[in-house]
């Protein structure tokens, strides 16, 4: 989690084959899963958002290995620690 704007932008271009200035949000999670960085372009410049959990971890949907798309609701749930479970859409709080 030492990388900043330039290195994360480079990673988006080289490894994801995406444009960091596209307006998409690019989420990076550390191995311990207790820190997230979100890189995005707001139309005027690159923004970097960082969140660290004092305990627990950010849980990604099962079967995710690399890059994927998510809806605003799923992003919100990820940031709040809520994970949809089953077809009923039940939510569980992870701490």
C-alpha cells in the first residue's frame, strides 16, 4: 500500500489495460485485506481515497481473482463491511 498516484495510474494502464482518466474507480486491496485504496479521476485531477480498518477485513465477492466490475451498491456494501449472502439478499456485518 505504498504506491501513490503515479504508480497506481501506471498499474491501471499496464496491468488492467484501462485508462485511469476514464472516470472509473480502481480499487486496490492489500494482502491482509484490511486496507483499500481507490483511484479515480474527478474531471479535474486524479483522486486517491484510502481506508484502513482497525479490525476485520474487506471481503470481496467469492471467486474473484483479479479485476472485475461492481455496482454502486456493491461498492457501498464493500466499504461498509456488508456482504450480500444468498439469493434473498441478506446482509451480514463483518468485523
